[in-house]
């Protein structure tokens, strides 16, 4: 499909949407807002439950129609199963691609392998571990609420509870992270979620010009690999070289898998 035909595609189908820019599509609009999800909600109010956007020159539907979503996610799930991730993360250059980066046949295979873990019987076996984590949180709440005027940042407590459950149920790691705010798994996970991929120039460039995704991927992860090797060879460099949080978390999880 040529660029001109792409630009007329939604119009020919009678699908509305905000005005787009040449080459950038709607990227500039989305890059300039504080919350992409709120911007999509605003456009939904303006252009109905199904409208079209241009991610650079790539076409994208934004859908909030329940019937349409049921068709996509259930009836035609085999055709629409891949996650919407940045182009730079779509590059699969090894067999160790995890579920959040996998696509197509590899994603389906990983889901097929993983699904039995969440059967009713397996979840019942985890219930004791989950209840233990909840008890720790309730005890902590009772200690913090000495009087009715005490203010509690409940979101922070829930984050620690969630990480505690994941570590105990998924990796068999029994940590005191609900009380220990300096727990390494907790700190690294917090750093991971602080990163907004849409703010990274490497990610923006790969989305805008998909042909650059592979070289940009090799540069980014090549630098990360070099940093890891330098820290292994010269440990004191750990104080000066900051490892990418995502890779740091994966490495720690890999240690648990090896064990």
C-alpha cells in the first residue's frame, strides 16, 4: 500500500479520526501529552468507539466497542494475539525472548506452556502463600493506624504486597520486602515501572522508522551488555555504571531459575 493510499484508507472506509501529519502521523500529538491513555479517551469522545490513527505511516484502530472487542479477543484471537510493543523490542535475536517481547508463534507457544500454571488446582495451592503475604500487610496496617487520623499511602503498600506475592509464588523467594524498603527486587521493579518507553529517543525513532529497529536494538542492548561485562570484570564500576533496570531484573530472575 502506497503512502497516499494509506492516508486515504480510513476515509474510504468511512472511519473518522483526528487530523494527522505527514510522516509523523499522530506521533507528535501523542508525544506532547502527559497521558497517552487520557488523550485516546478524549479522541474516543470526539470520534466514536472506533476510529483510526497513524503511528507514523502505520495504520492503527482504536476500539472501545464491546462487541468489536469480543470479536477480536475471543472469536478471532488466533489472528490478533500479539502484543502492541515498541518496534525496537520486537527484534528477536535469540531463543531467550520472554513472554512480554515474544510475538506470533513463539508467543503462542510460551502462553501454551504457561497456561497450566494458572489452573484452578495450582492457584489453590498458592492460596496459603498469598494469605501469608496478606497477613503481613494487615499487621503492618494495624501498626501504622494508631489513631483514626493517620494518613497511609496505600498504593506503596499494595506494590510491596504484589511483589511479595510474585516472589513467593513464582520464584520461591521469601523476602521481607513489605517491611524492608531497600529490598533489591523491590527497588529494581520500581525503577522498571518508572521508565516510560515512549519517552526514550531510541524507541521513538524505531517506531517512526521501523527499518532502523534492528540496528538500534543492537546498539542499545550492545551497550547494556558491555556495561554488565565491565561490572563483572571491575566490580567497583558498579558505583559509576547504572545497569538498565529491565535487564537487571531479568538477570536476577535468571539467577533464581539457575538455582
